[in-house]
C-alpha cells in the first residue's frame, strides 16, 4: 500500500484555525498528522487522495491565512522503516516503559507496553499522550470500566488494562487505528478490550467509570454530551489534544452544562491535558 505525504506551510494561521483544518483534512481521508517547520505534515492513502478536493478545501480558508503545500509518495515499507529509525523507547514517570516490537524488553519496569504504531497515532511520545498516561498512572484504575475515545494505537487503554481495568472499549473513526488497536491489544496480552471503528455514534450504551479522550477541541466539544450520558456519577474524564487558551475554558464550560466539573490540568509545551469529574 502506498501513501501520499502532504507537507503544509502557513502564514498567519491561528491555532484554532489549524485544528479546524486538520479536522477537515481528516474528512478527506488524511489520518496521520505531524508537526513540521512552519506547519504540519499529513498522510493519506494514495488511492483515497483527490488533489482537487484538497485545493477546494484550502480555497475555503484563503481569506483567513496563506497556505502552501508539496506532495510526496511514501511506500508503506518506507513509512515503517522511518518509524524504526526515529521511534526510541519511552519511560513514563519511571514506572512505564513503552517500546516497539524491535526494541529489547526491560523487565525492571513495573509496566511495559509494546506498540507497533504503523500509520496511527499514539506511541506516547506526543505530549498529549504522555500527560494522559501520567494521569492514568496516578488514578485508581483497578476494576474500572474504561472508554478510550480517539484511541489511536490503544496505548492508553493498554496501560489501563495493565493497571487492572475490568473492561475496556477503545474507539477510533479511522480503520487503520482500529486494526492497530486489535493488533496492539494482542501484542500486550490484553483480552478484555473491545475495539470499535466509528465516533460517538458507536459508543455502547453502557456505564463507564473513566473516559479517556485525547482528540482535539472541536471534536471534544461535539462529543461531551455523549460522554455525559455514559459516565457514571463520580466518574472521571481525562481530556487532551488541545491548548490552554481558549480551549480549556471552552471545554470546561461545555462540561459544566452536564454536571461535569473541572478538577485540574497539566501543561507540556503548548499542549494541555485536564481532569474532570461528573458530580
């Protein structure tokens, strides 16, 4: 399978505008995004890519900021080789060791997670993932029912499983992430995880003790009402994937409509993760 890489550079773009653009690009089939100098790089399966659709989308933003892009084809095997070259093992809070299948095990750490990222998010290296993992390590996870939204590689759900979660539902709208979730759960011996492909509409009508949602501000704002329906009283939500201003205040206000109260937040660089509780 071959992928197309689009390297975007911008002038005059605001953070919220970049978030909106990424969301629109996802609707065109782009499923992986990386920060780059002056903008970001986005990946799409070549057979699913229509450059005219991309041009039409960017034209909608032409009055707001200036955009330039270049396209390159990337073969699947080259992508995976690039991951192997750049993906180094990661240690979270001195207790959780995250590695790929091509790294040696480190049994001295209490928790070890093996991730084969392929073309999906979630190796733990991004600040948002790291901060949510820190929240999870400090939380009471044992015997809890967990919902992981925008799960990517399912690294958060897998960590929760290793901490003794009773059951896990991991959801991502992207089929590559869905397949990656199934494979990574098997790699880590997690047999109580249900993977689903979709968005808020596929959330089972069950009650969850804890929700992880590491997505972006606009999707979170759209989905909070559904989280409120399935989160039990006293249940917690760990959000990430957004910035401090104005994102956190917008998410806090939306949560308050459904009795979900802000507790605290972490910040790493420009990124924020926050803890909320349903009262």
